[in-house]
C-alpha cells in the first residue's frame, strides 16, 4: 500500500497555532481581541465560514483567529495553497469540525487520521468502485432516481406550488447514493417530511459545528441537551446502517460498494475491512455522498434561475447533445461541457465543503515565508481561494461559467480550484458526484424553465457543509424537444466562450 502516514510522535489532541508557528506574531488577526474569549466581537456561531471570509477580505491571504484560548491559522492565497498541496511536505489534517464527527464516522475515509491504517485499506478496496465501468452501471440507477424527482416536481407544478430546492436535492442525492452504493431505498420522495436518517445526519453535522463555538471545558454543561440528542442521532445512524448490512449479508448483492466492503480483500495484503469499519464507511458515504452534492445542485439551480441567459445556453446544449432521446446514455453526460461549467462555477463561488486542513509532515517554511513545525496545521478557506483576485480577476464575485472554458482553465495556475480537497485524500467520489450533478442539471433544464422569486436573496446556511437557505423556485413545463437545437455559427456571440454573463453573484 502507498505510504500516507504522518511521522509518529506528534502531540495528541488539539494543537493550537502557538504550538506550531514560531513566528505567529507576523500573521495578522482581527482587531479588538477580548481577553480569554479572543476574536469574538461580531462573530456569529451559526456562520463561522462566512465570518472567516469577512476577516479574510480585511486581513489578507493568511490570518489567524482566536476563540476561547484556541488560535487557528487560515490561508487562502493562491501561492500559499499551492505550496500546501505539496504531498511530500504536507498531509491532510483532521481537526475542527471533522474530528468532531469521529464519534459517528470513526476511521472512515473522511475522518481517519493519517496514522490509522484503515484509510489506505478502504481506499484501495473501494477505488475500483468508482471506475468507468462501475460508473456506467450507476448511471442507470441515477436516471431512475432522477425520474422520481421529476415526477414529484410535476405534481408540485400541477398543484401550482413552488419547489423546495435544497429539500428535494437532499432527497435526490440520498436516494442516489443509497441505491447505487448500498442497494437501499429510503423512500424519500414518498415522505412528507425528511427521512429520519436525514434528520439524524443534519443533527450530527450541526452538533459537530456547535462544539467549535463553546469552550471545551464548558461544553458538557452548555451542550448537555444537544449532546443527548447527538447521542440519539448517532445511535439511529448506527442502527440504520447495521440493519442495511445485515440485510445484505442475508440476501447478497451485485457488486456495489457495500459488496466490496464486505467481500473484497486488499489486492496486495489480503486484508479485509472489519465489521465496525464497514459501518463507519457506509455512514461516511451516505452522509458525505449526498450532503455536498445536494448543496452543489442547489446553488447551481439558484444561479440558473437568476441568469436565464445562462440557462438558455445550457438548455440549448442539452437539446443539441441529447436530442430527442428519452434518456441520455452514460457517455452523453460528459458531452454537456457548458452545463459542467455552470456546476463548476457554482462550486467556485460556494464550494459546499468550504475548507480543508493541511499539516506539516516535517519542519518546513510555508511559501518560503512562514516557518511551521512538524504537525503545525492551517485551514484552507476554499471560498476565498476561489475568489483570489489575482487568479479570478477583479470581478471574482460575479457568476460566469465561462471561467471554466478549456482555454481559461489552461491559463490558470494549478491548485486554485479545490472544491473536493487536495492530494491523496481528496474526495474519492468526486467523479460520481460530478456525473450525478451534471446529469440531473441536464434533465431538469430539458424539462423545465426555472423561475426565481424576485424577492429572494441568497442566504447561506452552514452545518459544516454549505447550502442555500429557503430556496424555492417556480417551474414551467417545457415542450419535449423534437429536433436538436442548431449549433451556433462560428464567430457568433452565442458561440463565443469568452462572452461574459452579466449580474451579481447572488
């Protein structure tokens, strides 16, 4: 197996910035620090990412914040992040809210520490489950779940109601990962309320974030009730997954992710995942495999509704590429290049996993300027990396899918677009998520015209991941495509990939 472990001997538990950054005084922090409490003036415990974005704009590409005696270093400058992407010198750091999820996810792929061997074992066993052949098999089930979504939206349209975009995207992505990965149907679209699994999942994510907002010694007192609910949520998640695994052991399967977890040994060592780790991996995939994708789809639909000229261009591409076929084939999804640009631009402005942490493998100097001791870590603030003016321009807040035209992508330096993290421990399911999201956007654009509420202003809710809050859209049913849309003539405005999109980001 490939070596990914951080050298032993690092201090356990939380490591404040003062322990790992010898020249911490050179890194700016917000003004008006309060003794003992730190940089709490103006902070909102419900929006720590957006608070940090505000500080980033004022303090620059590297800054620090202190809360209840704990100091954190944030980075977002393109040069700093490029250096942090060096796998020889830096590794994933499991800290902040991610470590708070370990009571439910343990040493699953997302929450494992680098020294825990189950991460590499699970990665090597499960990686073939995201091969092209496997993805082509998932495609059929993705289409089936998307059909349940459009049936639901057709009923809402017939009743004259708007649709709950985040709620419905959560149902869609939960059913998709449950069906494709584990052969399970939660029946989300047949429920008037979210499935209890979703409620428990949201509860664990919210609790993990709340733990970062209170002093550790006071958490047992201040979060007593929340802690009891979190324990109940974890127990429900465990019971659900244990039942799913028992059913599979009884009935057998057809080679999906759960079968790989239960039956496949590592090709070199012969090791298998232990039963407890199987539970943790299933929970990891069910939570991470739908929570971030549902947010990405929700933001993309918001921007499509706000920018009808973008929606028209994307829809023309769908009609041209898919033609009159009732259902697109697997290979046809990858041909929706402009739709994919819409998705990428939405992920640029609001990456639903908004940060990732990196730690130094050995003593080093970040970008030749900031000394770091072994084990020192920093949190990369992805929404600000994606707004770096020197990379994305002075209009970085503006929504423009043509930033992801192939020529524009080639002209940018590496490591400036990181919605799925970086390095060996970047999201294993990113191609799954991108295929699913591009497919769904194409299907919805072909079927509906999206109508934004003129009074709606984008508000982002945070529960470790990001999601547009309260987003509802009106729908108009389109007539089925009868002929492929014409290809714009070369040189026309419609064919120019550099043509700007007007309008603010929200």
